[in-house]
C-alpha cells in the first residue's frame, strides 16, 4: 500500500513541475519571423507588439539620455482614431494619417530571422543596443541597462507598493494618474529630488488613440514591487512601459524623469 501511495504522489507532482517549466520558457521559445534592416528600434518593437503581441518594459541607460534611437510607443494606435481631417484654405478637406515617426541616427537595428525563437530575436536586438541586457519577467520582455544605469531607478523599481487600484472602464491616461498618486512614489520622488509630471506631448490624435483607450478590466494589486506593478499593468493593457531620466529641469530645479505606460 505504501508503494502505491508513493507512486501516486510522484505522478501528481512531476506534471506540475513540468508545466511550471513550460510556462517559464514558452515566451522565449515563441517562434517569430521578422526581416528588418537598419531600422529604428521603435519600428521593430512596434512590429513585434502588433504582429506577435510581445510586451516590452524598457529602462533607459543614462548613456543614451537625450538620444532618439531607443524611443518606442508603449501603446499601439487605434487606426480609426489617428485619422485627422483638415480644411484647406480653398475649402477642400484633407485627411491625413498621423503616426509616430522613429529615427535612429546612431544605432539602427537589423533583425533578419525566419521562424526562430524570440530569444534569438532579442539577443540580436540587444547586442546592437550596446548598453543593455534583457530578461523575461511575468511574460514581459524587460530590457535594462548593464552600463550607465540611473542608480535611483534601481531603488524606484524595487519599492514595494502597498496598494494599486484601477477601475474597470477607465482609460490608459488614468493608469499614469494612479501611479503618480501612489504615496510610495510621491515619497520617493521628493526624497530623490526627481520630478515626474505624468504629461504626454505630441500630436493630439496620436496621443488620444494610444492613451485614450478604455481598459475593461479592474486592477487591484498589493504588496508588489514597482517593477512588478509595471509588468502586471502591461499584461492587462498590452504594449509596454518605459522609464527614463530626461535630465535636469530648470523649471522645477530637479531631474525630470518619465514613466511612460
């Protein structure tokens, strides 16, 4: 009888372990085809987000401060909402499709793979970015500095958030507002002499199509790190997040950081 019980226990435990391992490696082995040569990172990530629903979290190195090479959209635009109509002086109405144009004067990226694991894709991308490494956290690809890291961001991302709540039906705009209102974030910003406005700048039609989307899921997270929070939010809203130092702002006499989600 004892032997029978032991066999049953092993039978039940082994599949659980096996499935757990599959969950961890599944995204890294997701097959991807992408053929883009000397293109901005923003175009490549937009393709991966749109075609394969790959989620991206990016912490920018201070060595790349002020450079446009690694910009990307954390929320894909709704095609219907980014169409703008203007009336010319002669009375003719003109429709234009507004979209974010990315540039990469110093670090264009080439990725040419066919039906290869996602791991190979991001190994190729990050190798050309010079200052970064990458890993998968909670089904989100996190790209982070291996050189030139803003040391205050290490502390920020490790802060434990006691509670984050988001109502069903609110927009992505409100996500940033909720983050800005977190007492742990307010305390950190004051203590670290950092300023975060939470504002987004650009063409209104693009911003509205990206950040005006409603999220039909309620969020209620507690006792997690800020990095875990960013990843969990991204798993719900999709797209990605970016955290970066924008440099010293004379207006507020502080370093200006941006948390784009």
